[in-house]
C-alpha cells in the first residue's frame, strides 16, 4: 500500500533516528513505502534540512547505486554549552561532597534525560572518527558508556575489578590508582573486544587518571587502538596525573571539606570541540 508523504516523513525520521551511523539504501525506503526513489530523495532532503536547522544531527546522503542515507547524531554549540552550565550548577550543590574529595553523581547519571545528553555530547566529539567499541569500568561509568554507544551505534565493553564466572576466560591488567597509589587489578572477557579495534574510553569521574590508564593498558593487551578519552567530570589534581590527553565535560576546581562547598566549572570539552576559550 502506497504511503502518504506526511506518514513517510514521520516513519523515515523514526527509522533513521533508531539506527545512527547505519547506511540505509534508497531501494529499502522505496520498497518500504511503495514509492519512487525520486520521492524518497525529496523526503530525505526535507529531513536533512530539518535536522540541520534544529541541531539534531547530520543526514548524509550518498549518491549512486550503493548509496543511501546515514544519520549521524550531533548537538550544536549553544545547546551543549547550556547543558554543561546546568550540570556545573547541579554539581556545585554542597550536599554532593563525599569523603576523599569525590562528588556524588549517581542521581544525575540515573536520569534518562541527563544520560541522553551526556551520550549525545560525547558522541558529537567523535562523529568523524572510526569507533568500534566504547570502553568503561564498572560500575558508574556503565550508563555513560551505554548512552554513548547507542549514539555511535557500536558495542560497549565493561572492565571489572573482580572476575565473574559468567564472563568466561579473561585478560587482566594491574594498574596503579592515581589518587591512592595502590596496585589494583581489572579484567575483561576475552570475547568482549576484537583484536585491532578502535576504542573510545569513557568514565564518570577522574582524579589521578589511574583507572583510565589501566583501561589504556587493557586496550594495548588486545592489540587495539585508543581513539580518545572523555570523562563526565574531572577533579583538580595536585600530583602527577597519569593521563594528559583527555576531554572532560566538567571540572571540580575546588573542594572545601570544612564548610562543604564545591566549585565546579566547565571542563575542556567546549574548547576542544568548539574552540571556546
């Protein structure tokens, strides 16, 4: 049954949004809606224009017999800045301060609307990179990795500090905790990551960078390539940070445990992605 244009536009938009980075052929859409390819091309032009105007993302249209359309999620500078500013205000609430200078994040990272924006913002940074997997360490980095991987349309893998029998055989690495300088261990199932993968590392919070450095070592064990490191928040660190090339959405500048105040500012994301100073 032939589909009306208004119905096609709604269904095509939903189909593309559900399959980011996947190339969908014109032939597929033409058969799905029993419409001419010329009509489908006109529909895609409308969607492409709207995505760009609304800052939803990029719709690539690829000509030729093997061509089609590919939706690449993105977010514009204004929306990104507004989101980061709102998160600095939330993190500056004094009741978030935890022992050791850590900041309570679980309530924020448990909200679907926050996670969606975090995933979208991080994915925006790597929209022109080849990513095969998103990596994090259990447990608080998991929802971030899941959100980012959904926008990049790639698997995410979870490193654990204790082995699980359900993981099968594993690869383990020892690493030095950047904040406590203790020797720790993390493991990853041998089936989780293919050799030669391009890996993006994400995490919720970074102090000395020891955990992230451990993930970097794990990537090397799998003979894979580290594409980038992005954390939701970083803390000011007076010692030697084990990682120097990374991106952070937020930065905890100062913590006063006596009066329980936290000073939070934007991390280096806006500068690295949009060139803001």
